C-alpha cells in the first residue's frame, strides 16, 4: 500500500522533526504486525484458497474503510487525473497480494519475509529509472547491491532442511516488485494528489474483483475450513488492512517519512523470528546470511540524503 503524509489525524498532535521514543516503539510494533501478518496468511491458507482469501480481504477491508470514511465525515472524492493511475495501482495491488498469498502457500514465512520485504530495494531501483528527483546516491547504490546479494542468496542458497520451494520464493519476489510498482505509480502520477484514504479505497475497489476472478484458476475456494481460518480472515480485514493502515497513516502524519522508512528493515527480521517461534521453521545459516544482507541493504537504501550546510555571511 502507498501512503503519503498529510495533516495530523489527531487534533492537537504536532508534527515532529525526528523519531522520538514513542515513534520508535510504534514503528517497531508496526513492523512486528507486518511480520505476524505473514504467519496469519500462511495459517489461514490452510482453510481458504490463497487467492480467494486475498479477494475476501479486499472486499472486507473496502467495507471497513467505507465505514471509517463515513464515521470521519470524509467525502469520497478523487482529484482530476487520479482515476486512471488509481486503476493501475489497483492492478499492481492485485499482483502484489495474489503472489504474496501464493508464496506463503509454497514457502516458509522466513524466506517469504526476507524476499518480500526487500521491496525498498526494488523501489529505489525503479525510482532511479523513472522518477527524475529520486536518483540513487553512492550509499543507496551500495545498499542496493548488498540487498540484491541477499535476495539472490535466499533464492539460490537453499538447503533441504529449511523447507519452501523456488516457486514460492519467486512468487514472493514478484509480490515485492508489484508493491514497488504500486509505489512508483503513486509517486509519479496524479494519484499522489488524492487523500491517502482515497488511494487505498481505489486499490481495494480494483483488487477485489480482479482477485476474485483470478481465484477461479486456483482450485476450490474452500479447503479444510476451521474457526481459526475465519479468525485469520477477520484479523486480516480489521487489524492489518483497516486499523493497520489508519495507524500507519497517523504515524506518517506525525513523523518524517525518511525516519518512518528507516524502520522497514525490522519486518524481515521479525518474519524470521516469528517463523521459527510460531511455526517451528528451520533457520539455516543460508537464511541468516540472506537476512543480514537484505537488512543492511534496506538500511542503506533508506538512508536520507545529507543536506549541504550553506555558510551564512555575517
């Protein structure tokens, strides 16, 4: 999902120039939520076909977001020139979650987390190519190379005891690229003038029908359905997409975007930890090497530019 900072959502809450203790704690908690999200998807896939699951999530989140907009008194309105790029971002959104949900049906949370949360790397590469004011600096280029090495290590350096499949890993990679494409499209089009709620709204409106249509090509909609799978679906709709989005939006309205982005390296770290702790996944040296390379690369890619100090005449 793509979100841009705006006015603070909470009256009286002032913008901050740097991440404070509360902001660091909140961003760490959000990174943990994103990692736990992958565990929930993998478990829920056991009862609901992954692509159908993704479609249900989009429709459910669309309904919850509509209720949120009504409660906040926010009119559903798109600026001129935002509809077409909004539809395109909705297609990228569909690609992102179609392949992420499929990936978690075939590979481990640890492997998927490392590869999927390499998204800032693909965003930096795409931004360098298509966005004139988003060029790679030497430090970001170094981070790009290091993180790409980590992704390659994850794809090629697999060991039998870690589980997962190359197909699942590649699906996670395509999902990460879909996420990056969505972000680039938003930053480089008229959609960036739309309210963040409208950006998510159109992504959900487009992705719901597309994912439902795609679900017909992936087998029966229902597998071995149990209450835990319905709970997982509800968690995805209410906590991850709706409440998680609003919380993320609130954080971006208070803290600088570069500071918020600097915490993105935590999600793959937490994915590996939760995969081991909750699903008993085997963590091999290959996984650790991949994780370290990707985390270091993401940190360098998100490093803000240093502004030159201009001496003032006295």
